[in-house]
C-alpha cells in the first residue's frame, strides 16, 4: 500500500457503495490481493453476526435473509462514512485495508452522530427563519418530516435508511444519497431556497403561487422556482428583479426575447441568473446552487417556447391585492387540528413578526385568541403588535370584552394593556 499515492482512486458519493468501489479499484491496481479481500470479508461477516445478535437481542440464532441484507447495507454505510472522511481515495483505501473492521464501524458511528447534530442544527436554523407560506407541505416536511426521521433513524442497524418520503420537492434533483447524508443535503438545498424566498415579498409570493395553482397550499409544489422564473423574467426584460411580479406585457416581450436557439438561450439564462443573484446579494453556496440549475431552467424555457406555454413558467398574478384577514368575531372557531398546528408553530417559532402574522392569518375568533394568550403562546409585545394591526371594529370588540370582565385574568390584562398602548381608552371610544 506504500505506492498508493501514485494512483487515483475515485469516490462513490454514497458510503454504501464507497467501500465496495474502493476494494474493486484496489484489486484492479494490484494493491488488494485475493487473500486481503478474503480476510476483509471474514471480518465483515463476523461483524454482521455480532450486529444480528444485538438486533435480535438473543431471541433467535437466525434472522430472515432480508434483515441480514439490511444489516449488511447498514454496516457498509457506517464503514463508508469513516473511510470517505479521508481527503483522497488512496488514503481511504489504505484506511479500509489497515484498520480493523470493528474500529472502522465504531468510528463511522461517531461520524454519523456528528452529522446528525449538524442536521438537527440545520433544521432548527431553517425553522427559525422559515418563509411564511400557506403551503402545508413546506413547514410540515421540514418540521414534522425531519422529526420523524430522527425518531426512526438507527445508525446501528439502519444507517442507510431514510424512512420518510420528504414530500416537499426541491428545485434541484432529489439527492441520490442515503441515510443522514440524504437529510443533510436535502435540508441544505431547502435552506438555500428559503434564503432566496426571504427576499421575496410574502404577498408577491402568495399571488405568484396562486397563479401556479389555486390550490397550491394543498399540493407538494416547490415555492422557489416560480419566484426565480419571475425574477429572471424581469431581468431579461431589463427590469429590477427585486419586485418579482411580472405583467402580461413582460411575458409577451419574453416570447420574442427567448425565441432563439438552445445554445444562445442557455447563455442568456446563465447571464440573467448571474445578474439576479448579484441583485439579491446571495452568498457563495446560494450562487453555486442556482447557477448549477441554469441549464435545466433553459431547457424548460426552450420547451415552453416550442409548446407555446411560456406563460406557465413566467406567471402573471391575476390579482395583486393584499390577502384579506379574518375579522375577529365570536364565530368561526378553529377546530382542534387547526389550533394544535398553530400552537405548535407559535411554540417553536422565535420570530416575533412571523408569529404575529401567523395569528393574524389564522385566528378569527376571540375565544381562540384568549386561549393562545392564556397558554402564553404570545408575550405582551407580540400581543401589542397583533392588536395594533386590528381595525377599529375589532379593537372596539376587545374593549367591550375587557369592560365586561368582573376581574381581569392574564389574557384580559394583556389585551387591556395593548389597547391602552393603541390609545383605545374609554375616553375616546
């Protein structure tokens, strides 16, 4: 193994394939003999026997073939996580052949544990700055889906498994890797797209998505791509991309601008994307991500020109007025599922503005608001901000409620304080 540096060994991205690939390359170069390979497999199957015994907890001396196959895939994945931590392939092969298999497995488990901590941190970072959207798949996948992954993931016996469907689609292709590496890459891509969307006005995004589908909140649809197409369209029309929204005249102009050969179109999209990302002040990772998608976007545009469906990529919102908020009343209480979902959001959200906006969107009943305050899901500052957004009739309703109380409990005190802050005192109502 002392001349390995003279050769180039390629890495398979997936740890499960990494081990077998390195062994094959080592054999091809003559650095792994048949005897080396046989000894490695003896140790590997000895580890499999240990893992099977641990998995069965002594209940049986034999396990189903399918279970054994899954355990072996998991072992190879864990070992692969350790060897692929080397800077290059020949050092990885050297580690694979010189270390004891049990040591490789134990060290691989440590690598995975570090990855899991990184993924959990990544999830929390995204949720703390998550774009507000009515799409039910967005938050639920990032929060509930990823939580389910952590609940079900077992590095010891199923390190290569994902368990969840990861329903929310990405602009990029779905990661092909497995296990914790899939989750790391998936969330990294979501974080990049989310950072882009944070620079898009919430109302603009909502109306763009409504033009994609009137029921976009109920289907697994990517939120970023329509916004990117709109911003690209503005750049190609010579407009500032930060406004995002396109007009009918813009789409008609784009039909002429983009009716060029495929190679020229790629160049145009590539240049426009660069201008867009420069205007949005994106970081290196974000820039690399979106620039890597330009060829695919150009292909979609080229096909849309052929099919005369460019308006489906560069959408024009039919209505651009603000979403209406439900008026506070004594009716329209949330059902248990709706209230539970809102409570969960408020409990874990650290963004006061996002919390207030979410309550404004979801709560139209006084009793629901009182319950939220009673459970301390909104603090006084957030309550002040919420009531400050209400119209005169809603504030009057709250004032009447407070006046009718024989004594002020905590929710009533918070409301009364907010009303005073808004200038809604008995003297001017």
